[in-house]
């Protein structure tokens, strides 16, 4: 008996010992987890029950200078079907009426939708795509369709909401308006105005803590956990929709006529530097044209004869010649060492004045002037070009500005022929906008302005930032030189011998310079020789309102390639249509007098717009524009008849979720 008790006691000790060792091991493991992996496991636990979700702010609208929408954000909805949650009886009862409703709204045959839904049911698909990219009103209708009206749990409807950016102008100025896109790694690609001004447009993200509930769904935890997002500001660009439309279609017509590879047009307001239009069109493999690349800002190339203006400004400023000085173009060939500068006219122009040489665009005359007067001190010529700002980038907010090239004596590529070739636009490189900036300075009596695309940043009616003209160089040269070259640019068009005389109109004055640049001239094969056709100038000639440049690359040589023939007509069309649609007159700015009645109307609109509406608001008596804005912001489509104030609205005091269309009668 004693032996038995002793054995039992021994076993108890062993069990107790094992339990103690196990307890120590558990405590050690818990301590180890707490000290080394505690944060990891705590985070895993929290991630499975609670999670911080980002609240994306509404991106601001992008407007033209006259308030027309260039880009805006709208909600789009994808509808998917979860076949698992739907009971067989409900599915069988509703599949045909649901398919018919989808067909009526979306256009596909009812059999298409019935087959899609049956296949999803058979495969137990929980994420079958039914419709993509619906607007708000269509989405509201779909939610009321048979079966879907039962909701996500019984009806199987799964809704994905996305915010997309839309461009009301369509393909016009598409590249200039641009975009902001993020890849899977979160890296952004920013193009055009959208990319340049994203700091104003994008807003500030908010955050919200949510708790995981059944079936992978999340619900917000209280209101105190929300960091409200701040919507982006509205940005008003300098683009004028009317001028943009004129420039786009004038360029498109000429590209098609000459079967050119690509081209661009820029229109700038002379006294402010505001860019009113910027059109870039390139050809597809199918021969169509679209906004492919921003050639106006990004493509730096040899400007050809348009650079003769820069060369002549230097020569006149240094007084090495005057406009009345006589230059012998000899037989149309000027030899510089073992190279020859040629005139387009066989046999040359004989002995002509500097003014005449510029009008007829004599390569030999301009090359002679610059080479003979600066060959012993080429730095003097180049320094003058650089002092006028031609070697510096413009510093635009839009990414991808092409780098200007003005070689300096001693640089790689500089040689004894460089002065002669630079004088008429070779061995130098400028973008179309850099060239236009110089021409605009001539039109603006010597004041060089930085091209500007941004006019104002606003939050509702409140101006956050306002942008004025930015002077890059208050005087690129003397007033005397400015006056002389202004007269020369005018004569290029008005004189019957001028290269731009084909643009002359007795009813409307223009000034400018043609340019026909050889491209790929290094090749000895004449069939590979291509051209760049340019016209740069301003209008009206005597009191310029706008400057403009047209550059067209690689026109079909069998049709034509001279700047006066290819690019000049686009310039003339743009100038005359702008003049016809918006006569250039001096206007007296209106006095800043506040209207009590106007302020009262605005306050009424602002108050109504900021209400949290559950029912359709009464907008009778309000201005049509304000009423439309309020209703459309609530996701309601609006149809309008008449003009003025709202006299009658078709729906009042109904739940917003039940209304898709309201008709407003204005008087």
C-alpha cells in the first residue's frame, strides 16, 4: 500500500513538473511575441477589424479665360452581379424582366443580358460585369430594376463608383489641357495644364476609420474619426475657346491639304503674354490628325529664316548696318570658306538695301552682314543674342520645354562658318513658343513677357491667386531698332515683293516673317530632304493685339513647302477670324461698383447650393444658370426651355433618389 502511494505521488510530481515546464514555455513565448513580434500581430489584428480608408477629394474644374469648361470631374458607375447571394427563386422570377430593363436602357438585346446573368449564376460568379461607365441618372435607374431593387444581399447588385475626368472640348486642345495619371507604383505622369497646375486642382485627401463587418464590407466608426478632404481649387487658364477652335481648324485644314507630318499654332496676347490658343496636331498611320505631342512647347528645331529678325536686330543695335545700307547679293551665292550660302532665287537679287534683303528673305545678304561684321569678334554677336534672352528656357509650368541652342565660340560644333549659318536660322535651335516670345517682344515695343497659361485660381467666387504679366526683359533693344524692324515686318506682308505679300489684305493689317527650313539636309539624297514651313508675326500691324506663330513639319513637296504658302495661310485665317469674331478695339474697363441686388442673388444661390438636400429644392425665381448648377450638382439631369429666370420646374419636393430629370421653364 505504501509502495502504491509512493508511485502515485511520484507520478503527480512528474505531471506537476511537466505542467510547470509547459507554463514556463507559454509565458516565455508570450513574452517573446510581446517583445519581438507584438507590433506585427497587433497590426494584423487591427487590419482585420479596423482600417483607415482614404477619402479622395473632388478635383477642381479647369476653365478657359471666358469661363468655359476645359476639364471637369464626373462620377461614373460600373454595375456587377453577385450570383451567389441571390436565391434561386428570386433569380428565376426576375431574370427576364431584369434583362429586358437592361436592354431598354443600355441598348444590347435582352438575350445578351439574360445569357450573361445565367452564365454567372451557373458559374457562381460573384463579380460578373453587367455595365460599365454609367452616369448618375442611369445608375439610379439600374438600382430600381427587377431583382437589383432588392439590394446587394438579395438582389446581387454590386456597384463600383469611379471619378473620371472629362473634356467638354473633346479632341480640341486635348494635349494642351493634358492629364494627371498614376501607375500601379503610385508614380504620376503629368501633362499639359492638368499636370502643370495639379497643386491647385488636386485638393487634400481626407481619411476615415472603418470597421470590418460581414461579407467583407466596411462601415464607418463614428464621426470623430473623419479627417475631411479639401476639394481642389478651380483653375482659370488663359485659353480662349473661340480662338482655340479657330486655330485648331485652320491648322487641321492646311495639314490635310499639304499631307504634312505634324504642326502647331500658338496665339499670344501681345501686352499680357497670355496664351489664348495652342494647337498641336500630328498624323496617325491612317492619315488622320490628332493632338499627339506638345510640339509648340517641346519641339526645338532650327527656325530658318524667322531667325533673320534676331540677327538683324543685333546688327542694327550695334550699328554695323542700317536699313538703307546696300548689300550685294552677287549671283545669289555667298562663299564662306568651302561652304556656300544660297538664295532661293537663282541668280540672287543683285545690290539691294538691308530692308529689301529682309523683305525678300535673302540668305546671302543676311549671312554677309553677320559674317563680315562679326568674324573677328564672334562673341559680340552671340553675346547680344544671349542678352536678349534667346539662350534661356522660358521656365514654363508645363513639363517638357525644349532646350534652346545658341552656340558660343569655342563650343563643340562651332566653326568658321557658324556665324553665316546662324544668321539665317541654322546651327541654332528654338521651340515655336520661344520664337514667338521674341516676336511678341518686337510687337510689344521691346518688352519681353513670359508666356502665361494661368490667369486665376478660385474657390467658388473667392479669388485665391491672381496672376499678372511677368516681364522677362523690359527692353530687348533700343526703341530706334524696334521701330525699324517693326516697319520691316510690316513691309514683308504689304510690299508686293515681300515673301509674305500673299497674305496681304487691304482691310486688315498684319506683320511677320516667313521661314522655310531644310530638314535632314545632311543627307546627300535629295529625296530625303524635308522642310519645315513657318510664319511668325502679329496683328494688327500698327497696334498689335495678338502675336502668332504657325509651324508645319514635312509638307508634301509635290504640293508645296514654302512658309508663305504652307504656314502663311493658317496665320492669315487665324488673324482674320479672330478679328471678325472679336473686333479689336480699346475698351474702358468697367468700374468696380458692387450691385446690392447681384450680391443678394449670389447669396441666395450660395446658401441653396451648400444645403444638404434630401428632397428636390425649389429653384423657381432663381436665374437659370444658378438653378442648373444646383440641380446638376445633386445628380439630376436638367432640360431647359427659354431664357432668364426659372418660371416653373416640373418636379418639386420629391426625394432626390427618385428623380432623374427635371424640366425648367425660363422666362
